[in-house]
């Protein structure tokens, strides 16, 4: 856009000639699908871990308060 040098030795004309590989849209969509699935699993596991932690605390409380 500027028509001048971007950095010393690198000009806009040279940058316009660079080819950048991009995966096909179907592959990008598959990647997005898998990332979202992983995010859902992570959230589910995090929620399950919170429940397990709560149960563990409850069991500890029950065990140690009834013995003494």
C-alpha cells in the first residue's frame, strides 16, 4: 500500500510475490471441529474433577469427624 520500503532491504513488491500456503477449507473446518470437541471435553473433565474434589472433602470430613 505504501509503495515504499517496509524494512531496509524488504520492499512491498517482494512481499507481494511470497506465496503463503493455506490448508483447504475442509481441513480448516475439521481442525476447528476437533479443537471445539477438545474444549468441550476439557470443560466436562474440569467439571467432573470439581465434583470429585467435593466428594473427597465430604468423605474426609465424615471419616475424621466421626472418629474423634
